[in-house]
C-alpha cells in the first residue's frame, strides 16, 4: 500500500509500505476513503521532538471495513465507518463516563495517512454509518473523526448554552468548528480571534458574529470592550500556546468557563493569578468517540457541513505538498484522497 512516513523536521514522504494485518482479535482493517493532515501533525513536522527513525503519521480517517478479528462483534466487513483518533474499548469506567481518550486500554491511532489502516478495539472505536455516503459527504464525515469532534468538545467543555457570549481563540480547523459547534448549541454572540481573511470569512459562515484581530493583552482588551467590560461566558482555547491560554483565561468573566483543546506546548500557569480569576478550566484530548454518533447524524441529515474547512484536496502521493501548504498557512486543512 501507499503510506506516509515522517523522517524528521520538514521531511515527510509517501512510500510503499506493507499492508496492515490483524494483530489482535479485536482489530479491524480499514480501506481508507479519505484522510487528511491535522494541525497537530505540524508539531512533529516542525521538529518539536527528535525522530530517530521513520514513523507513520496521521490519525483522521473514514473508510470501508475490509477485515475484522475473531472477537469483533458489532463491526463487519463492508461497512463504512468513522473512528476516533484514539482507540478505546468503550466499556471501561472512564469510557462509560464519556472520556474515551482516557480509556484504560487506550491506544493512539497512527498511520492513517495511508490506503489501509489497522484499528485496535474496533467495536469500541468505530461507528458505522447507515449506508455508503456520497463522495461530497466524505469531507464532512471525515471531520467527525477529529476536528469537528474536538470543536464540539471544546464548546461542550466550556458549557456553551443558549444566549451565551462565546470567544474562540484560534482560527484553525478546530477553532472554526468550535464556532460551528457554539452556534449549534445556541450561543447568541460568537467572537473569533483571527487575523486571516479566508478564515474570518468561513468563521462568519459558521456563525461568528464578531472578529478580533488583536492578540495578547490587546486582544483581551478588545474582548472586554465588546462585552462592556464583562468578558465571555465561555472561551474555547484551540491553539495550545502560552499566549493563547492566557488570552483565553483573561478574556473570560469571573465564573465563566474556559476549555482547552489545543495540544499544549510550553504552557505554564501561575497558580496565584489563576486563583483570582474565578474561571473554570476543563479540557484535554477530545473524547471524540462520545460524540461520534451524534455528529455523524448531523452530517447525514445535512444540518451542518463541517467539511468546508478543507480548502485543499490532493492525492495521497502528494502528501508533502499538503504539509507545506498548511505549515505556510496557505491552506486551512488539506484533504488527502488515497
């Protein structure tokens, strides 16, 4: 099969690899219908850690079940499925409490930027759609595997409610779909912090009512101006840097909620300053599996089109071009077709 390997900083390659095989009786093999590059893939691509040997990369996927292990009960060959970026049994106490990314048997998915993928814990990780989707639905269904589910978790964790004022920090795919999620949850005012016109345009299409281009303290002051000195009821932190986290906390009213779903790099919080903010913090790797059935239904019903975040489509063989386009911010999110 053709698959993607990361060799080191800025060195991503499409190569011929061995087809995956069933290793555990709870595994499934998926023939990928669509995959993509995630913003979090850019961190290793940019060299945030040393890589000593080529590693498979990619964790967003949807496709057709080719084979299953002997203990798989609910997933069967021929089904079209979407899966979370973490494999989970969906039966342990953490899963039953809605935190499948903290499953006691959790396994991260890697190697989805390929033609085939082995998925552990198939029954707990994969959700089958009712029927084979049309090609134009693939992008939106693919987003439920991660970025739509993560945006939804961001809004849910920040307790977005009808009538709320919501701030979204970050205009990548997750931030944009955080806007869409907040709109679906009934937020009255949605303020996105963005400096990029194409992303601002899509944010407004998804439901943003205000755009704030300022960052840091200037950004916080602008939020306070827009909210008459109060701050946001709910703030979604979708970047993962020190500046974005502090900006999110300071933009939120006392008693408000801050969710953080951006993969953190170098984030440090001052306990003394945090103590006097009176904000609620909740976040982490999104338990996408909790929301998958609901989000898939929303897409199938035509209620939302989260696939609009894909503004570049390339064949899998040109995956290096997809990474470059996203790294240089020439694309919001790149769709890869095997």
